C-alpha cells in the first residue's frame, strides 16, 4: 500500500465522522456556537423589582425636587402631623379619656351615701374621670370642704393639661403649613418671571406655564397638610372641652351632696 493511499483513507475517515458535540447540538435543536437565550426566573424578578420601585417613588421624588426647599419643609410637617395625631389617639386610649361609666357609678353611690362603695368603684377605674372622682371622694372624706375642693381642682387641672399636650404643635402646623406653601409659590413665580424676562422676545409660553404650576405645587401641598391638622386639632379640643366639663360636673355633684338626714326625711 502506497503512502498516498494511506493519506486518502485518513482524510475520508475524518470527513465522514461526526463529533459528539455536534451530535448533541443537533439532538437538542440548538446551535453549538450560539449561547442559550433562556433567562432564569430569578434574574427576571431581580430586573423587574427596581422598575416597580422606580415607578412607585419616581413621581413623589420628582414633585419634591420641583417644589424646592419649601415643599421639603411641608413634607417634614406632614410626617410630624401624622405622628402627633397617632400619638394623641394612643394617649387618649391609654388614659381613658373617653371612659365615663365607672365615674358615673361612683358618683351615684356617693349621692346614695354609700361612701366606701363609691370610693372603691372610683379607685378601681382607669379613666381620667374615675381618677378625679376618687380624689374628690377621698378629699371630701378626709379634709374640710375648702381644702378638698382645692385638691380636686389641682388634680383636675393636671389631667386636663396632659390631655391638651401636643395640641399647640398641631395648631402651629395648621398655621404655618399654608404660609410655607405661599412662600414657595412666591419664590417659584419670581423664578418663572425671571426666566421669562431673560428669554425676551423669544419667550416660550409653555415654559412659563410649567414654572407657574411648579410654583403653585407648594400651595397645594401646604393646604393638604393644614386641612387634616386643623380637623384633628378641632376634634381633640372638643374632646378636651368635654372632659373639662365632665370633671367640673363630677366635682360639683360630690361637694354639694345633701346631708344624710335629707335622704331619711325623703324616705319617710
């Protein structure tokens, strides 16, 4: 066998054979030289999450940037307003500002000359009215009328002052939030008209309109904070006024109780 025949047979063997990698690629239906186009589910979730976050927080951050320093101050006031309202609701619930049943029961027992029972019922109460009722009954039993009244007034004033804590802050927010909004609007209008003056005869009305609505944005934000602050302030003040009237009524009924003999004559 000649050398040429050997070389020709080797070339034909190489050309006629198929490599395992090519067979696997053909069986899978994919090209060996092309990377796979499938993306894992985890990668899809990772790429979608920032987009959702950007869509949610994008408009808010854009409005804050366009509103300038005034709207940032108004945003801080809005957070403070929400915190004060939630704190007052929690405080009123814990101190029992809305509870009055036990105090009424104690006063009825006191007027019926059941002093021990009245004091026990009032002392077991957790509300502000029950606490002041217990102080008034205890003072009426252990002190003269003048000193008992003074002690009851002192305790009642302290409870009312605690119930009114935080309302001055709400009042201040309701007052300055619209003023901050107007201040930001004035600054924005000044900037808009300065831009219009600099443009001269080539002024674009759409640019001026854009500057004006951005300036008015702070006024709307200030009102959006002041309205709920004013509503919450009015409600809290009415609750405190109701508490004060109830405490005055309780103290008056306790210290003006008729003598025990009057009940005996009425029973006869």
